[in-house]
């Protein structure tokens, strides 16, 4: 509650400020809007494209499962006080702002070049699969032209309880031999994709990071702010998180007998090759 209060007071000034920043974050990039991702038509488009084995029946089953989980969450929230409910709603808005702002930096401002993008996931993959978004890496002259990395975002900081919970949950899944699956995703061109399995990391931000991202969102129309954000030190911090976690999790997955370690290692190798083309990024590593 103290953290939420600090965020609301120091960054957004009041509830209206947070709501306005959240609305602007949803509009970033003008691709795969949250409203579209939450619509039934979004899901049935995958069945129409022949990407769901069970067709519309399977989509309906997934939507029913999503609805059941959503209703359970809403029921749990109704047991909270009005103040706690407001904090829960604001937490979701801040998380969305962080996710959309970072994705904007990666995809629209080309933080890591034209071959690396960050896409949001559907509500189904977010709530049921615990994946907020995924990094998409285009590869040239490869058997597969797609390499992906699932992202779960937290803004509690590396020493926060939320990060610890999510990270140990990820370690548990790797130890069990699991991989993260994404079922209803579109690539950076907007084309629907067939369900795929990817390695996963927990991307962490703290209050100082949220301030930077919120300021960017609030001044999205200012070219000077955009230029600063395009070259923000945050892109180096995010890059280091991605590479360090992938290297450590590759080692852990290998020790656990999970072949997802090949994919973690491939992401590191591929990103380092792409980054070598950008002197400032290379120097930051």
C-alpha cells in the first residue's frame, strides 16, 4: 500500500492522472489493442485461420475457462475493502502501462534494431498461461524464422515479494520439465500465429523505472521526450536482464534435464549477434 501510495502521489498526482496515463498507454503503437485482444472475435480469428485444432469448439472451451478464472478473481476482489479494490485496479493499470511502454520502446523505437519486437499477449495467455507479452526475434536464413521469449512483468523490484514468487514459480516449472506456451498471439505484422512453446523470464522494474515510463507515456507527443526515451539507459537495463536471466536459466534448465536450455542459449547467441551491429548496445554489455 505504501508503494502504491508513493506511485500515485509522486508520479500520477491523483486518480485522474493515473487513469489518463493508462488510457494513453493502451493506445501506444496502434497494434493489437487491448480492446481487440479482449474481444471474442480476436480468438475466433485463429480458428478461422485453421490454427486451432479443435476449431470454434476449442475456442469456446478456452473462453469458458478464461471466464471462470476471471469471475473467480472478481469474486475474490469483492471481498476486499474499497481501498484495497482500488489498489488492485491501480496495480493492473500500472502493470499495463509498464508493459505497453517497454513494448513501445522495443518495437516502435527499435531499441535493439529492426529484427527484435515485443508483442502483448491475449487475456487467455496472460491469465491462464501467466505470460504478459513475448519478445519476437526474426532470424535470417534459418529453418525457422521465429525465435520467441515469453515475458512476465513485475514492478516490485528484484527484491520484492512479487518478483521472488514469480521467479521461484518459473524455476519450479523448469524443474518439472515444462515450457511456457502461447496460444493466441499475433506477430509484429498482425498475423495470427499457431500455438508455440517458448522459454520465459521475469522482467522486473522498480518505482524509479515506473516514473521514467510514466513520464514517457504522459509526454508521448513531445519529440524531445521520445528522442530521450529512444536512447534511454533503461533499454540497456532491460537488455541485461534478458541476457543474464536467459544465461542463468539455461544453466538451471540443463541441470534439471529440461531441453528448454537450448532455446534460452539460442536467444542469448542470436541477440548478441544482432547487438554486435549496434556499437552503443555492444559497449553497454
